């Protein structure tokens, strides 16, 4: 039965020593032995390869201990629910040492996961309601919804497209690289005026 102590800080100007000390103290006091300490420096909203590595290893009887649940994610309740549920379904348990909260397959652990799931659903519905309300207000105010006329998501990728063009990459391939259809890419080229005409000539687009 492995015990993983996960410590995360957002920048290299911070250190994990406080988190490590708390984890070691908790594990000692609760007879968990010495945890395998894993440190990670990444923002709460960013990808966490070390955390993913732990989650991929956790099995029955294993423990993932963190000083505070916020160390796992800043992605909201839904993201936290997903992590807690993955640990529970693997037969492991998630422990927040700061509060002593244990999330496992016991009734208390199941209840905590259920509460997280319910909170995540409420959070999603609130975001959806706010978005719907904001769109309704804009519409009632006579404001046009959606992307401004004449604007394209490709405008923001103009420099990237220019690099592909210089490399002589086929227009169909460029469309895939920038995430749009070939016809959408050709329409965008056409709207570029003189520059677009030059681009089309370079790529053999008529």
C-alpha cells in the first residue's frame, strides 16, 4: 500500500517545505509511514504531469495525501470531483491533511464525493444561467451576438498561417493545422484583399 504525498506550488519562487512538513507529520501521526513525496511547480489551472502520473499509479489501498485540496486543482469543484472520483474508483483514498478529510469508499467518503458532484453540477448550472442571462441582456440592448462581422478566428493566427505558407504547405493541410475546413480557409484568404491574392497565387489557389 503506497502513500503518495503531493505538493504543488505555482512558481519557482515558492517552496513546498511547509506542505512537506505537514504531510510528514500527518502520516506519522496516523501510522501511514513515510510517504513518497512528489513536488510539482505549475499553476493550479495548468496541466500537472506529476499528479497525472500518481493518479495513473494509484491502486487498492493506496493513499494520495495533500496538504490542501486546492493543491490538486484550481479548476473549480468539477475538476476536484473528477480527481477525487478517480482515486476512489481505483480503490485508493484521498486525504487532505489540513482538515483531516478522508475521501474513500466508506459511507463518509462516498458522501463527500456525492457532495462534490452535486456542487459541481450546481456550479455548471450557475455558469450556464449567467451566460444565458448575459446573452439575453445583450440581445435586448440591441447588441449583435457572436463574432463581429468580418472577423474570423483565423485573424488571430495570421502569423502562424504565414509561416505555413512560407514553408509551402498545402492549403488543405494548413486548414487542418489551424482547425477549420478548407472552404473556410479559402474564404478567409479571399477576405485578405491584396495580401490574400498574393497568398493564393503562392499556393495555386484560384
